[in-house]
């Protein structure tokens, strides 16, 4: 029997857990540094005690930026086997977390398969699953029904749950008064909002937050405080709805920490580039440095089919400014359930953004692989370049499809290659061009 319920409780008791030791090793930090950061709430190690096959990772702004991949079936795309292939492919491509956002069918077997076979952190949004689990319309569900599904997910081994606790009945009037262009675009947030409108009751995730904290403490489930009012377009960013909800999330963060429950805070959304850094700093101040988990931010609204790029631009800025966790966005965003290739494109774009930010904020050893790539390019060591590449298969395929006349160079420059010319010039060799 372990001496603690949660990673945060252990850290506050001065205990360095096996998970903290693994995170310290990965992050080139001392075990004491990680323990201290977990105790403060600035690092979350999302690790349900029932998810025994997990490979622990730390989420915090001073650590390597982590990537989450959203997957799951819908009524139009029902094949769980395909989703599981996407899951394992995502893990192979470097995703540290998988969120199961399934909205159709018997979700529990798939969820349990994830927590018994997948080494990544597993997250869910229990409000989605409530309607599916009970097979009843939203308005007929009770507060107890919602809380029971949170408990069910904890018992199934889920490491973190997104709960839209920050909107209240006050938000209903606020949304009507402010006149947002896109209203609420959070799927979970819209369901909670709709339930409050139909029943006249308070948000159950807010009203019964203490009961939820007890569940999360029992299984060491991290709460990811969902941003129901995240902006769904540039016009709605940084408005009163978003900021007031963030203030409430700061209060809920402190209440969770009082119970030794770990917290992440979710953020925007769609947002112009010049607003991103300020939003990250405001979140850090209001939520006392709790890890910030952002979707994007998407820096323009006009790129359907390319939103993995708009998201990566915003994600790099956000992570440099303090975001700890990037939710990937695929080319299918706003259009369809992503296929395997969409998932790959989304992960690669997010990994590039995360890595670029880690270099800029000087995460220990983040740039090492870039320096190795530079050496390999100077030496025309193509195999080493593939070893360093974030997507070696694509890089190798492009080169092979357009193979050069001169093996050491590429088909763009041939003998005009600057690297070749400089290597020869500095070695005192004759430089033949024609």
C-alpha cells in the first residue's frame, strides 16, 4: 500500500515517486526539482494508479512541450479498430497523450483497451460520454448521472478528464448579452450550457466540484479545466466571457490543490498572433503557474484544410510564452473526422511547433538534435539526417523521388551546392561546377 493517493500529495510529503524519477531522467532535471514543481502544481504527472502500462511524462512550461492527439469514433465513422491503429501510430510519432472523444457506440471497451495497452496519457471528456452511456437525451440526465460517469472513467484508468467547471448560470446571460460571433464552440461546453438552459439548474461540474475532487484524489486523476468559452474565431478572442471563465478556473485550480489533486488549465482557441503571449501570461498569473493546455491557438479563420499550419504557428508562440501542452490540430479540423494521414500531418505540425518553442525557451538539450542535423548536412551524411529528421520517411521519399546526378548533393543545386563548394574551398580542393 503506497503512502500517498496522488503525485501531488507524495511531492508535498517529500516523497519522490517512481514516476517523478522517470520524468526527471527524461527532462534532464534532478528528482528534487521535479518533486518541488509537482508539489507547487507547476508540473502535472497525469498517472491514474490503474493505468499500469503508462510511460510517465511531466507537463509543465519549464519542461519539454508535450503533444496531445484527439481521436475517437462518431456516428459517421464507427470503426474502433481504425481508431486503435491511429492511436498506436500517434504514439509511434511522438504523441505523449491521447484523448478519446468518442461520441457513438459502446465507449467503455475502447477506453479500457486504451488504458490497458497504450503507454501515453489517456484523457476523456465525461460529459460527451454521459449521453452515450445512459442512452438518454441530454435534458433527462441528472447531476448525479454526470458525476457517476466521471467516476466510471476514473475506474477505467483514465489519466486526465476535461471538465467544463468554469461556466455557470451567469454565463447564460453573459453569452446572450455580449453577442459573440461564434458563441460557444467547445463541444463539452455547449452541452453543459444546453443542459443548464433546458433544466434551469446550475452547472453540475461546478456545483458538485468537491465530490469530483474526491473521485480524482482516489484514483489520482488530473483535472483538465476545460475552457467552455474559448474563442472559436478571431472576433471572440480575449473577450469578457473568456477572461471571466479563466478567473473562475483559477479559483477551481486552488480548490483542487487544497485536495492534492493535480490540475491543467485549458486555453484558446482562435486568436490573433499579437494576443497570444499576453493570454499565456494572464493564465499563469491567474492560475498560479498551473500547466496550460492549448488548442492551437489558430491564428487565422480562413484556412480549412490547412488548420494544422495555422495551429502550429500559434502553438509555437504559445509554448514559447508559457503553454505546456499543445493539442494537435489536423487538416480535417472544422471539416471531418481525421484519417490516418490527417493524424500524421497534425502530429508533425504540432511537434515542430513544440520543438521550436523548446529551443527558444532553452529547455535542457532541446537543440542537441538540431546541432547533429547541421553536422550531418555539412558532411553529406544522409543516413544521419534521416536519424535526426522529425519525419524521416517523408524526407527520404522526397529525396528518392527526385534523385540527384551527384549523390552527395540534391537535385536542387547539384554542383552549385554551397555546402559542397565551401567544403572543397576550405580543404584547398578544386571546385568543379560545369
